[in-house]
C-alpha cells in the first residue's frame, strides 16, 4: 500500500471525528501524510506533532495490526512535538 492509499484510509476516519489538531506522519523516502483537522494530504506542512515511522509500520498501525503504545515503547514510532496530539489521534486510527 502506498502513501496516498493510506492517506485515503485515514481521511475516511478523521472526516467526521472532530479532530482539531495537526499531525504529520513521516515515512522517510516514501513520503508524508499530514492531517490538519479533517483535511488529509500528502504535502509536507508544519504540524503540532510529527510521528516518524516506516511505511510498513504505518500500514500496520492503520489496519489495527500494530498497537500504537507498544510501537512507541519499542522504538518503531518516534514522536516529536505535542504528545497529547499523538495520543488523541491514536484513538481515531488505531
């Protein structure tokens, strides 16, 4: 699954969720996914929180096969910025 396909899946989940912050998933050379409120794009932009992980781990996270807390604790996910934003987002996409 590519970055755009994952962005589309995320978009469907956050569209009506009332998420009002911004977060960016950075997947290295594979690209970025930026969530700003209900808008989701693959264009880089400044955000409240940046989450760095591999594209494979992001795909597993979105599909529910990867627990966000365990992934963070094991170092698969790195969070920069406002941790509370990442925690709020994990409720939507996990």
